[in-house]
C-alpha cells in the first residue's frame, strides 16, 4: 500500500475530518503537525509541485499575518512566500495529503479520495 502523509492541524475540523476519512478507508498516514514542526522552504517548494498549484494557492490568504506581511502585494516572489510560510506555518493551507508524487488539499475532505 502506498505511503500517505497528512500535514495536519488537530485544531482544524476540516483537517480532523480528512484524517478520519483516511482512517475509515484503512489508511494510517504519517501525521505531521506542521504548526509544531514547520516545513523548510525546500519542503514547501516540493509540496507546491506535488499539489500542482502556485505557492500562493497553498496559502491561507485570509490569515492576519498574510495581510500584515503584505504578501498579496504585486512583486512578492515565490521565494518570499515560501519563506513566509516556513516562518509562519499558520499560512499553510490545511490539511494537505501526500501520496508519492501527488498531493491534494483536503478542502473539502473528500478531495483526498483522488489519491486513493
């Protein structure tokens, strides 16, 4: 069986539902609490590639810190966005489930069914 990883925030209902959905299907993923173990910029870049989305599309743009850091301004580079997520992990959209070279954002949780 392929190995799955979930970038999880246990305080987030969508994240908990996604983990439960995986468990109901017999999948016991590696659970990474990215808030307590922030990802490096390289790991985030790889995650963006697996998601097949731009860096900003894997960010929580409504978070206050996104506005405070003016990350929505034109001219902000992907490298700056990756650095911001690494330093402020709350900016990472959640949950993200990875299987091999593919990943999906579990919003809604049923999105993860694409990986199964």
